[in-house]
């Protein structure tokens, strides 16, 4: 039986542990027939160890999305493993501790700039760095946390995600003529390493438990992985600039 990603080669970022959403996407993508290449930075040995736990061990390329040299060399490093990239998952976000946890009015521009560079601007940086290998079109997918609302404790990361949603639309505009679709998956809260770094994250757990019309499992990344796989496949050929909620329906329910 063919999978929806048969014959595709995907670049997956953001894998740190088995709980990472990027790992869930990589695992499901392989189960659907894709060849997967991972990127890692800072904890490369850890990423390489986690890569061995996929159904098919995947190669790992070092990539700091804030380093122009890394971005310039990305297509060259990818060519050691493939001559074509069909899809990219952007699962990268970071904000200094001072930019989170209720410190919104006191955060310095320096810390805000770092959050924006890593969490927002890198979406464009990654897409353009891979562009030389996306010669046959394809799909770029980013992971989001709905920024249409002001969330408790999320602070400047929420602003960075709002920027990500805007970048998504502009990338869709500029990459569409090249046959490349660009979409976001707005995921509900998950118990990942990134979530643990957000002071007061447990507030999200309670809110989702109380308001989500569908049961939401904070430890199950498969619903998010399946949505990403559909967007990375050829099943939605005329969908771009979109944000799909995979949050148990939380976004649709008022207080």
C-alpha cells in the first residue's frame, strides 16, 4: 500500500527529543513513504542519537538558522544526501526567558530581537536556503501557536508567532509562482522540551482540558504529524498561505 509521501524527500527541523513535534512528523512521514533528512544545532550528538530511533535512521545536518554561513552551505550539504527536496518542516522557535512568563512590559529589545530572529525571520531564511533544491515545486510547513489572541505567559513569543503568520502569507505570495505551497499548522499545547521552558505552561494544560470540544492529549503528537504530512503531500495542491488548527477545536470555542 502506497503512502501519501511516497517518493518524497523532506527536510525536518526542530528534533531534539522523541517528544519533539518534529520527531513525530519525521516518524509519520517515513511511515508514509518519505525519505527524511534532519537538522540540528547545539545538541547535535543528541539529535543524531534520536535520529537512530526513527523507523529508518535519518542523516543529520548541522544548521543554525541565525548563521548566514550555515544557511549558505545548506543546499551543498543537502546534495550529499539528495538532489531534490520536496518539502520542508520549520519547527524552530526560541525566546529568552525574560521574554516570557508575564514580563512583557519589561523585556528589552535585544531579547525581543532574538525571539523574532529565531522564531519568525528563520521561516523565510530556511525556505530560501532550501530553494535551490526545490526545483520541482513542493511544500513548506511551519509549526505555529495561534497568535490571533494574547495568551497568558506567552508574551513576546506570541508576538513572534504573529510575525510568523504574516511571513507565511508573504512566502506564499512569493513562492507560489515557483510551485511551492507555504502553510502553517497551529498546534495545541504539547509537553515538549520547548513547552517546559515557558513559565506557567501548566495554565495551557488546564485551559485545553476545560474548553477543547475534542479530547486533547498533550503527549500525542500524531494528530499534528498527520496534518503536516497532508500539507507536505500532494493532497492539497491549491492550498497556500493557510493556517490549519490542530488543537482539538479549542480555537473555535469562546469563554
